[in-house]
C-alpha cells in the first residue's frame, strides 16, 4: 500500500490530482485503470478518435497520448526521487509535447497498446519500491515532491482526463 502523501510532499498545483485520485491505495487504482481506462478508449470508434469538442482542444487520440507521455514522465521522476537523486527535475510543457507528438497520425489501438505498456511498467516500478524509497523527496518543477506523491498524481491525473472525456467529449467512463 502507498499511503497518501502529506501536503508538504508536493507543490500545491499537484494537489488537485492527488484529490482526484480518491482515497484508495493508488496501486489499486492504477491496476483498476489498466482495465477501466483501456475499456473507455477501446470503445471509441476509430472514426471518432480525432474528435475535438472545440477548435484548439486536444483530440481523443491526443488525450490518450498525453496520458502516456505524462505517466512516463511522472514515473521517471518517481524513479529518480526513489533512488535519492538530488538533481532538480524540470517541468514539462504538455502543449509543446503535443505539438510534435503526431498522435492523430496513429491508430487509436496503437496508442492504447503503448499506454498499457507504460502502465504495466509504472505498476512494476511502484510495486517494488519500499516505504523509504517512496518517501524520498526532491525538487520537481521547482517545488517539493516525493516518489509516493507521484503514484497518487498518476492515478488522479488520469481520472481528471477521463472526467473531461465524459463531460466534454461524451465518452462514457466508469473511472
């Protein structure tokens, strides 16, 4: 079990994702999302995967690609913190990433398989970190961060985007 991080283990910006993660152990949530999130995206017809609810917003494909990119970055940060790397880790601009990602040129099924692979790797990482490693802290995006906070952030970040898919794109989600 990965206990909820204290507020001094993450910058206030990330608090919204930790709140969105709910109260369950994030390992449970991450495992459940491997099924529930996959089902949400698998149910989207390929012809609808480029849908944007308004100009300038990301497509459904791009949201899935963003979830994959962000999880890779969050997990990498967790690994660096868990291994006591004191190097401050920079933020990333998801819109800059999107500009060069070319997610809309890929089949949704391909993006989904990549997301699954990244999620399995994240689960393996977090399942094998001891409590001391999970509590290690460093600087991420100019603020404090613990490795365990990142597990909660991954779970909540995904829930945030699934809520957006449901509310703005009309994509059904049980997550």
